[in-house]
C-alpha cells in the first residue's frame, strides 16, 4: 500500500456540557468545514466554529462561527451580526442576557442581546454582576481606561 495514507474525515474539536448534565455540544471538523453537534443533532456547516457555551439554566447555547472572512456568534441557532473580531459569548447568571466584545472598523464595543453598545478604542471582556442586573467592562478611549457599567 505504498503511497496511500488514511486521513480521518471527521474529527471532534471541542466539547461542552451543561452544569446539570442534561445537554451537550461538541464542535466537529469535517473535511474543510466545521459544525456544532447540539444534543446529538448536526448543525450548519461553517468554515470555522468555536466551542459552545451554555447558559447557567441550560436553556440557551452560543458559539462562534465564521463565514466570508467575518466572525459572528450563533445564539440559540440565530446568527448574529458579522464582525472583524469578537470574543466568546458570556451569559448572565439568570441566563436572560448574553454579551460579548466585538470589533469593526478599528473600534471595539460590547454587544448585549444582539445590540451594539458605544464604540471605544478597546474594550475588555464583559462581566455580569452576580444579580445579573449590571454588566461591567473596561474600555479605552483617547489613551485613558474607563470602567463602564
């Protein structure tokens, strides 16, 4: 069999499970495409996907994906706006809100439940207050760092 090499066509990349163990997700690479398998069901093919993140109540799931040279988060199966760069989605403790940082046109901002917030030169990862009512993050504007809440 000289000259023949067996190459795996499907490869698991990352995996996640809910806190209560009721749901699972894993990223799969199949040839040149990738997809997320959620609760045993294959998802949509993308050029690249990131690992899945579940909400604390196990009802919501989010992951990063790419298409046409842009990145976006997929939350509960719905594709968000495409950006030049973005962070992993963060769920609030009460599972009602998802937020992440994103970048477009050289500016960074936080996206909360799909809504773009004020743009800055740079922003940090958003962090939810334990009561889920407040979201805080660091932002840089004009060379100065601010705590935004």
